[in-house]
């Protein structure tokens, strides 16, 4: 199945191809990439590249840095963000997507505390799913004609619990820098406007840093009381988010993080390292898990003793040390599609399967 939106590797390759085909930006982009080779970092992803461009923007001033002046860097920044926006501006094909299943589950459950969704994605798929299922949400912006970023309402957080809080930690393709002081949200952005997509915690300008730090404050506040954070699709590659998460569970031992990981556990060395010293961080991967700092494979059972858990567990043939054919569990909720189906199954929403 071809993904609706590429992963970070696919996004990086597509943007690099487009930059190399561009008569206006190829030269500047090539200079930026050459800096990574000089510094011994051979394969940067698009988030690394944007972070580097913005680091250079900060120090360029009225001069040049590494062969590029501030105007060239700003224009390159804008163009890359425009290309990302084009790639990410997709709609869900139907209402049976994992996003819709999660939205259906959110809308069906009774709760005394609001559900908060933190995402590093720039796309609008979660917003579409919530709206399709008429689940009210607040994303930090107020208004309808020119919605503006409203950190005071975020901080007060006095909306009813049935309202989902949707925090986009790395920005969004429909956020824009309207002036030095104003961040707004709009479906239609002109090419010349600066989209707010930020893959790192660089401060940039005062207005551009405001949404990032306000939303990171929401992540920190999550751990002020007993809470459970479930991650799906997060690879623990963002060191600033990692630091916030670890500080949170250390400050409140009653809070827990359950990381649903796609594929094998060995693919997540950073997560393994963090979980080895943080018992409140549990890693649940296809073949292994880390729970309470202890790493182990999933259980083996005889076929007649198997426990079926729809969408969460598969059983595969394996031969134990005594050469007896058993079945070994594989944990499947690291697959976002299975995770969505698992939640929909919990509320008996069969129309979503």
C-alpha cells in the first residue's frame, strides 16, 4: 500500500529531488548540503536541513555565512516549506482511516479529563478526521475569518473535557507568519508567506517561537498530575521532546508513557537507552518489549493455550530450545492501522472496519 503522506525519509528524498531540479534554488541548496559533509554528517533528513538553514539565518545578519546571505537563506527556507506543504496537503480518502477510528473512539468515550493529542506531523489529517466525526477540538487558535494564535486560552485550559486538545509541536502547513508579531492559521497561503514548520527548538524570531514553546508547555503540564501518554509513530529522535518526556515522568512517578513502536525493537536505540533507566517508560515493539527497565521477547505458548486479542497480537510459529513447535506472540499495535482498528473495536464501531 502506497502511503498517503511519505515518511521522513521519503519526504527528504522528494524535497532533495525538487531542489536539484530548481534553477533558482539548486545552488543554495547544494551549498547547504555540502556543510553537512564538511561537518561529518553525510545523510541529513529534511528536518536537519531546515534546522541548519535557520541556524545560518540567525547568524548571517547583513553579512554572509558559509557562502550564503540572509536573503538567500530565507528564500530557501520559504521554498522548502512550500514544497513540504504541497506534499502534505492531502485528504483522507474515506472515513475508515486509522485517523477516523481514533476520532470515533474519542467521540464515544466518557471522560472527566480532556484527551490531548500531541503530534510532530505538519499535515491536516487529524483535523479532518475529528471534523468528519464532529469531535470538537482546540488547537491553540481562535477566530474564523483569520484565526490567530491564542496562548492565553491554552494556558487557562478551561474548555469542557469533551473538547480534544490538538497540539502540533512542529508546526503545521496551514500556520503562517503574518507579521513580526502575529501567527495566524489559513487554508490558503501565498508562496511568499512564511509557513511555520519547525523541526527543532531553535528560537528563530519571537513570534515564530511562541507557538512552539506554548505547546511544549502543554506537554510539560501533562505530567503535573497522574497521566498516561501513549505514543504511536514516535521514534524518539527529537532530543528536546525526549528531555521533556523524561523530566515529566521523573517529576511525577504516577505518570506513565507507553510507546507503541512499529517493527522490531532494535530499530529504536535511543528509546531503548531511555527506557533502561526510566521504569515509567514502556516500549512495546513487534518482537520485544521493555517494561520496568527489563527487556524481553514476547511470550511463547502452545497452540491450544493461545489468547486471541484482535488487532493487537499475532502468533507465529517458532521452535523452542527443546525443538518443540510453539507459537510466539507478535505485538501489532505499533502499526497505526492496527492501533486505530483496536480502538474502534473497543467501542464496537463495526462500520469503521
